[in-house]
């Protein structure tokens, strides 16, 4: 048995903040890319996730890491982990 079972690991995603208008909430766009199951061509999709930002730290254009958490509202299931790169 391992020290950290799979059920205790939280998913994390890296994306760009596209909106910070709401209080303590940011919208983060992540890019998903995977090979098509039959044809093998790489298919890219964008997904926008709502994340909790307790300190209102992130701004539009920042690259951030978000982690999965318990449901915080109807649409928020992620929270801000850290700001990786600030927008210029």
C-alpha cells in the first residue's frame, strides 16, 4: 500500500484567469488536448472553470494553478492554489 492513496489526491489544473469581476471568484480557462480515440489527431478543447480566490489575489491574464475542492457554490468546485505567473 502506498503512503498517499489515489482517493486523497486532489486534481489540479493550470490555466489563465479570464475574469475576476465577482468577489472571491475567478474564471479560469484551461486547455485540454488529447488524441482522438479512432483517428489519433490531437483534439484541443477549452474549458472555463469557476474557482474560489479568498484573497482576491488573481487578476485577468495571470497564469494560476487551481485544485479540486468540495462544492462551494452551484458552479464553484475549485479553489486557487497559487499564482504561477503575473500578467504584464
